[in-house]
C-alpha cells in the first residue's frame, strides 16, 4: 500500500478541535467505503437501539457501530467471523477511530455452520425438535396455505404439482425469502394462518440457493413460529441436501417445494386405488355378515305345537315332583316337632318331682346341721349383752341372755 503525501506543513499550528476535524475529514474521505474481515466481540446494544462492538483479528482490533435500523440478516454473537462493509470515521471526544457498519455478512460457510450448529443445540435443548410435538398431515386437505415469494419459482412449482395431482384451494401469504426482512416475514406468515385458522396445512417454501441465502429459514423467529404452529406444517426449503433449522421444527420435511406439494395431496390414481380398496373391504365385510346371518337363520329349529306342549308338560311334571319332595320334607319335620311337644309335659313333670325331692333332702340336711336341733334336746346358749356366746363360767357377767328352743330370757 502506497504511503500518502503529507497534507499539512511543519510550521502549521492547529487547535485540538481543528486537528481532530481535519483528521476526521481525511479518514472519512480516504475510507468512504471499506470491507473488513474479522471476529466480533464485546457486542452491546444501547437503549437507543444502536449496537456497539469490536471487530478484531490476531494482531489488531477496532471499534465498530451499527446504527439503529440498519438491516442485519442474522443474529450477532461473540466469536463469529464476519465481513463488515461500511465507512471509517473518528470520534474526536476520545481521539479514536471506528467503523460505521452498513452491511454485515458471515465470513465463509465454516462460520455459518458453526453458528447454526450452536443454535440447533440450543433450540433442541428447549424441546422444539421433539418427535412428540409432530402433528400428522391431513389426508385430503381442502385449503393449503403457502408462505413464500409470489414471484419465485417455488410457488409456481407448488401450484403446477397440485393441479396435476388433486386441485385444491391455495392461499398465498407473500413473503420475501432472502435478505434482512425475510425471517420476520416468513414467521409472520405462519402466525397469520394460525391466527385466521383458514387452512388445513401450511407449506413454507423456497427454491435452492447458497447457504447464506437460506439463512432466514434458520433464524430463531422462524423456527419458533414453526414449532408453535397448531396447523400441520411442511418445510420445503432448498434442495435435497439442504437442511435448515425449520426442517427440524416442522411436522414434515420435504426435500423440495415440489416434494412438499406431493406430500400434502395424493394423486388421482392413489385416491382411486384407495377407493377401490375401501369398496372391496366394505363388500367383503357385508358378504361375510350376510353369510353369517343366513347360517344363524338355518340353525333355528322351529318346533311343532305338540312338541312344545309335551315339553311344557314335562316341565310341569318336574315341578310337581320337586314340590312333593319339598312338601314331604316339611310334613316330616312338622311331625317330629309335634311328637317332641307331646313328650315335653311328661319330661317336665319328672324334672319337677326330682327337683322337689332334692329340695326336701336339702331341707333335712339343713335342719340336722342347725343349732336348733341341739337346743331341742335341752341345751341352751348364753350370750353377753353384745350377742357374743359365753362358753365358760369364768367369762360370765351381767347383763346376759339365755336362748332356749322356745325363746330367750334376759338376766
């Protein structure tokens, strides 16, 4: 790089402000447009909406600014390598230079793939790609919503394939599929169909392109909108080898936009074959049921009135024999009860006589053991005033009482 000629002489004297203004003019004139490749770090978003960061390589670093409203097609994070396009300027208050960025792009496929891999792991950890979230596609949708560019080949391919297979009503939500606003527009289309509930299935489509061109379909806003969709969603972005993050969040991933149309609507031949199979199953089932009904009717044996009367008479005979057995048993039991009642009086009399004899014997024993029998033989009992028996003359004292067989006297 050629060294520029000096623009000031050695004897010129400037104020600090003049020197800063002169330097600012020289830098902005010399570097009105410049592309710088480096790694982003220290990314900060101010309350004003401006973003401040550092872009660096192994040997140097410079400050960079992205003014609010500048379109950026991917999410910024520390460590990603970019190519920044902008203009150089100075900031006199701190006497440093900085890059005002007006366009930012990924530096190479390696950096993009690294960023996508990190984002994929993050969203997978949130469960957005789980198989349990997948919804089945409707069998014969009546209305199909398509989110894509109205002027792109993808929409024409979808319409042509649908007309060939089974014409249905198609509702287009026009969205740009490349550039800084593409991700927001695609997400808005998915949310629109879910809000209106005016379609049976959604196709998000875009034709082939470079990895950078397809990046909007890997933005978080698009992936989250696809995962949150209550309407079954098919992703038909790029070609067969292309895998965007929306493919993991969609209910079904199609290799191409044309493949998405083929998945959502069967061919006329397939429908006719399915109807033939259905008719065959119905007719076979009906024939089997009819044959079974005929077999059951043939198995029915209609009896003659005479046979029916004889069977009833036999049943009456069986009932009569059963009743005779039951009545005979009851009568025998009643006779036993009556016989037992007749002998009860005799048994009770015998028991009463035995009990009387026992009582008389007990009475005799009681009388023989009573002290009264001793008194009847001429004996007497002497007691003191308290009723205690006086057994010896030495214990005698007055007053006292003497009990004879016929009474008591007091001394």
